[in-house]
C-alpha cells in the first residue's frame, strides 16, 4: 500500500543546533513531495516542495530538503534551529491518483519538534 | 487578507446533532479540499472538489457531505454527529486539482482549521 512514514514522533533539539527530520515514502513511482509545518493552534504552512529536477530543494525559514530516490526519502534539514521552529512537521505526498481515492495530499503522521534553550 | 478562511474556529455540540463548517477561499482557485486531523494529529483527506467533480475518500461516512454554492466556497455538513467525529477539520484549496495523474504541481493552501468537539 502507498504510504508516507515519519519514523520520529518527537525530536528534541537544542537551540542553535542542526536538525534533520526523516520522511520515507512507499510508492511505485516518485510522487510529488512536500513538507508542511503546523505551529500550535495554527493551520498548515508549506515549507517546500519537490516535483522534479534538482534533488536539493530550498524552502522558507531556512529549511531545505533532499530527495533521495534510492532511499525513497525526502528528509528536511535546517543548519541552526530557532526557538520559533518548535512545531509539528508533516511530510506529504501526492499519490498516483488511481484507486478511487480523493486527489490531494497524503500526510505522514507528523514529527513534533521541541527546542531546548 | 486571509486566503482560505473557515468558520467557526471552534464548534462544540452534542451527539446526534447536525452541524456545518464553512470554508471560503479568495484565491480564485478551482479546487477545494477537506481534511480531518485526529487527536493524534494524523491528517487525512476527506474530499476534493472542483467545478467538475467531487471525489470522496472511501473511508468517509456518508454522514459527511460537502456542499459548494460557488467556486469560492466548500462547506462541510455533518449529520448525526458521533463522538469519533471530534477532530480538527481543515479546508484547503489549489489552483487545479493536485495530482500526479493530472500533472498539476500547484501548491495547496490551508485554512486555519475548525476544532469540532462532540460531547
């Protein structure tokens, strides 16, 4: 079955340290890939997306993500986190569109990022 | 100006009631969506809708029905509310229907969410 996996439910990082959030997908073909952030009590904001081309994608707020086809991964990174980065992060894909499901995004279960002072 | 707005922000109601959540987008997009986020923050699409087609996720109970009075609005009606319907519901929109088969790579914009609590 097609799926998106974020293996880390919680991650704690010290302010100023680097960050990597993992995302793996299971699809027959390379889907379109997204990272969204949800701040407490807020909606979802798109950080970055990958459709094709350069496998290293730059996003907003200093985030980047690298698509690795061989690993079916699309990990999110930031070289130095700020306290304001504390939030829930969701990896999402657009599935192949067949099988009768609704078009739209399929989300991973999210990673809760905690920033330590 | 808010791109995708939802009302109400919070909705508390009794089991068995019928309720609606409104969604409006001022982006001129053709496609709108409803997602459900459960207590574990898992997000799942419920519907996608454009002026041509409504696509329903097969796991959504038929108590849920989207209604679109015009292209800028997609309201969510829920009949006979159950405890398990408690969740945060997000509306979203994109210029065209997002999908690999459609070839669309449009960004999907989300509303702020409506927290529904069923007592």
